[in-house]
C-alpha cells in the first residue's frame, strides 16, 4: 500500500494551517474553528471575496508545513515569540457554510446558524468572508450562542477597517450589504454602542455615517491616529473601551484596513491604511485580551496575483489565535 | 469662436458605444438602434466580472470608430469581402447608457431589464443589450416578447453560448439565474419550445436536460456541428428550424460560445468552443435576417483578459451586426 509521507506545502488536501477537516461533533471547548462564508453578492466594490476562504486556506499551507519541521516550535525572529504546533483538536476547519449568492436572507440564516453551533460547543469561531456583510450574521450567531437567553450580558466590538460600514438603507443595496453590517450590529440588544471601537478608518465617509458614529457615542481611531499614537497605544485604548463592562469582545477585521500598497487583493483601494506590521501587532494584543470570536473579510485573492494579501490574512488569524492555538508566549 | 473637435483617438473622450450620442428613453426614435447596458453578474455560478462588460465593450468600440473618423471620406474596406464601410453618423445608433441594476436583488434587477427592453421596442427602436451574465437574456427577451405577443406575433430565441440554460430549480440559485434562461423563457410562455435554437453548446449536460431537448422540438446545433457545417450554415439551419410561424427573432450572443483560447475574458473555461471566424460568419447571417428584432451580447468578463481582446471581439461582432442595418455604418 502507498505509504503517505509528509507532503510539501503545495500538496495534499487540508484545511487552514494543515488542520483536519472537521464536523461540529468534533468541536470541543477551546477549539479554534475555521468557518468559510464565501459570499460576495453584497459587495459594492470589486468582487472576488467569495474566493477568500479558499485563498486564505491555501495561503496558510506554507506555515502549516513549517510546523512539521524540527521539533514543532516556531520562533518569531523579530519578537522572540514562540509558537507551538497546535495540539490535536485545537484547530478545526469546518469547511464553508452553505451560501445562496442570490438570496441574502437564506445566506444570513446559514452563517448565523453555523457560527452559533460552533460557539455553543465551546469553539472560538473564525469566520472567513466573504464581503463584510457576513460580519453581521457571524456576530448574530456568536451572540445567540454566547449570551443565550441572558440578554443582559454585553459584547464589546472592535472593527479594524478603513470604513465604518454604518450605512442604513441604501437605494441600490437595501438594508443588508457590506456597507451596513456594523450599523446592524449596533442595533443588536447585547451591544452598547459605547463598547464599539473602530481602528484604522480613513479617507472619506458619508456625512450620515459620520454623524451616526458621533451621535451614538462610538469611538474611532483613524489611520492617522495609528500613525500618531502608535498601534500599541491605540489598541490599548480600544481594548479598554470594548472591554468596559462586557463579557466578551468580538473582532471584525476587514483586510482593507491595510494600505492597498501592501494588500491589493481587496475590493476597495485605500491609501490611508495601516501597515502589515501594525496589523499583526494589533492581532497579538487583541488576541491576548478577552476576544471570543472574529471574522476576517474582504480578501479577494483574484485581485492579487502575488498572493501577498491572502498570506497576510492568514497570518492575522494565526497571530490573533496564537495564545489559544499555539500557547504562544513572549520571551 | 468655438474650439473645433478633431477625430478622437481610441483612448480619448467619453466612451459611448461607437461614440453614438448618449440619449435618454424619451429621445428614442423609431428605427434607431439603442445600445443599452445591463451590468449584472450576481447570477454567475463561477467567475464574475460581466458587470464590467458594458463599459469595456464601449471602450473597445472606439478603436474602429477612430479608424473610420480619421480615414479620408470616412471609408474602410473589408479585405475579406471587399465591402466598403462608411461612417455617416446619422444618429441611427444611440447609447442609452445602463439600465438600473440592484446586484443583491435578482427580481428587482430583472424587472428593470424587462421594462427597459420593452420600452425600447415599444418606441420602435432595436434593443442591443450589453450584459451582464447570461441571466440578463431572460428578462430582456421577456420584455421583447411582451410587445411581439401584444402585436399578435410570435418570437423565436436563438442563443449562442457554451451552456443550455435548461437547469430546473436549483438548491443554491433558485429558479432565475444564468443556468435557467431557456427553461424559464419556455415556462413563462415568452417563447415556445419549438422556437428555441442553441448554437454552439459543448461539453456535458445532465441527462434530464438532454431528454428535454429531444422531446421539446427545440433545435440544438453543438459546437461540433458548427465546426463541421461552418458558422453561416449552422446559423441558417437554426433560423430555418426554429422560426416557423415567427415574425420576430431575439438573438442572444453569449461570448462563452467561443473557445477560451480566443476569448479568455469569459467566466467559464471553454475547450472546444467556436473560433472568432465561425462566430463572425454566424453574425453575418444574423445581420441580414430582417426578423431579428433584438440582440444581446453577454458573458464578457473583461478583467479576466488583460489583453483586452475579448471585449474588442465583442465590439467587432456588434459592428458586423450593425453594418447592414444601420445608416451610421452603411456598406457603400
């Protein structure tokens, strides 16, 4: 019989970071669960985020391959941070949730259910979009399972993004699209707008959204704030605000928070974005806090033949989940 | 004294199709050809991008227009046929811009396309629709069928493309999408099954769809048939078989009828498809068929083709189609 040996990064069938393909029954407490949500019908800019989950999985294979070499530990040369190979059952790839591209309502229900199921079993859901709209159903699923019937609990919310996504009803897109996801989340009963923070917004926004952000008592740090204050200080303040009186923090990461110079594989084109090193530093800091779920959206691999965007996205997930996944410790 | 415009180079100026005047519906005159975009690709099952086609095809059309505008006496001669093309710019061709589109609302977009196409025909003009994925043919053909039926006529549907469009209700896409165009046209009563003809499908089809064709009275000419018979004869065959009792024909030109080698800027990857020459011969036949009352050109996804030749080919085929029927581009 053909004996399988270790396969190089470009070979083999496997999930995110060489993780096994799993079912909900496999999910135990503390497991990081990868859930694809390849939906980009509600994207008003350039499409391709439907290929995001596949692209991010593929881009993560080279690191998964690195883990099998040597003794299974990886050391970050810049920080001295040590990453251990994930233990069995700690990283599970649930594959992609069912989507119906022409039916936003059914797709919403499907994403909500999948994330809720994973959360209810003790998993840490990492939802890979898809355009940013999927953040709303992913948040709903997380809050359904995390809060259950105890609607007095509060969930803090951090969105790293070049945009607010606080639009309400749009003449073309209606109520549910990738410009309204954060607005819809702000309306969920377990969310207090005072616990919502944006990091990295830049460029221009509609007056309506700006006034809403100001009026609702949301906090936002612009790309320029990150440059002036430094990412460490911005994230420290953000965590304080999102963590104040909340039981958990939900992170929504839009890859377009990173400048288009570094991450061209996304629908929007942004020139006031943050740098990749700042993104990864933010992931380290937020990952060490009380974050219980994340989504990562707007990666459109078809727009970046260098694949750098998908690689950066996979690294962001790895850094954010490092304390859970790799027992990552600072030197 | 006002500044005088010279001929614009292909990369200059505002891109309407063939630099036709940009007009609104209320300015449409009977006998005009109305270029209109339907930039909708939400119902694409694989690689999207056809939403960018109307703009790309408009831009690609400027190349030949520049030749015509800058040529002495505005004449060009087709080296193959010896036909002289004249650019008279009489205003027969007008550009209506794009129809309203709602990417996350299939039904609302379809209504927009159906109403827009119907109004063009009601005003006595010829709708030349730039898609969009192949789904847009469904509402556009229905819009045309409404008018033809009202006038007591019958409409035939001749469709070029790599797929049959015979999918039933799909668990992912529902009933109305790019894979169900022909089935829905028949189910909604817009076109009788006997008045359907495909030119150019290739590859595999589900057994149920194959059986449907055998019992429907529709006409299927595969890509292989076109390779054997040639584009002109295959198209004549389609017209003869499918247009009995019809006084009007809607032609849907899915650019995915072409082989991907010739047209890389299409969503599907087509192996064994038509050549541009075969399709050109088909278009030449359609251009001289007076019963053709509407044409759509769909499935061009320009960003998948950095060479730009797929959009160029689409615009060239539209030129070939217009030449015999538009005073703007009359054979001298």
